[in-house]
């Protein structure tokens, strides 16, 4: 699976990470064994290795992103995450991460189930299609375009858009227990009415 620009890229945080990746990094304990699916340029793993003594692997299919990972000293496997995670035993990792890519997956249920099998904990960040500006765009007769959803309807790689409540219901239907959540609005905590005001959501979960 190619995650391209929607995967890990530069952010405006003090640690150099994109806003959602910085929050994810805060959740990961020092020394953890981490699997980062659709790892992009390896920014998250590189930070975790240097700042928290973590170890692990990235999974990425894009050739340019693979080279970027290697330049950062990140161990990376070239594979489409939808081909399955059968090369890993369960549970092989403390944490499995999928950031800003769940909406691009064809087999979303399979991906989430396998994350929960090979890892003791899963973390997913995703755009919130329920943001009020998206509803306003639809009322005006247009598909939403935003920083988190920058594509037009005819060239988008996004296949499955959800609101935060949709995603929470889906996790519960899969028997996964939500152990933490953060709602961001332009990189900062959304505060009140997060289902309508957040542009991104981040969830941590485990098997029930």
C-alpha cells in the first residue's frame, strides 16, 4: 500500500514530528518494540529510536519513502500492509501504529484485526470526516477538501471515510477495547464538541 504524502512527513512540533505522530510518540513507552505500518519516511520510528530507545520495523511500499527510512537508520520492510502481517508472530510487538492511512485501506477490518494480533496495543490516527466544515461542503454540493483531506473526489486515494463515532463503533464491533483517545484541531487539542470540531482523531486500543 502506498501512503505517500498522507503518511509520515514533517510537522511543526518541537520534536520535528507531525502533530498526530507527536501525540502517538507520547503514548509509546521507552524501550518498546514498535511496528509502524505505512511508515512513510520513517520519522516516527527514527524519533522513537533516538529519544526513547525503542526498536522495531517500518512497513512501506513506496520506493522513495523506503530510501528515506534507510537514510534515517530505520529498519523497513517493503510490503503492502494489505498483503497481511503473516511474517510476524502474535504478539511480536508492544505497539503497532497506523497513522493517517486507515482510510486508504481496502480491507480495513482485516488490517485492524491483524494489528491487534501482532501487537499488544494498536494506535491509529485518522481524519475526522465528521468535522463541521465537511458537512458544510456537502450541504453546498461539494465533496470536502481540507488539509487532512487534500484530494479532489476524482484523484483521492481515500476509500473509507468515517466520523470519530463511526470509528469507535467499528472498533467495538471488532471486540477491540479503546484505552485512549485524543482529538486534534489543526494540530492542537480540540476541546469541546470534538466530534464536530476535530480534524483528526487518535485512538489506542487492545484486544478485549
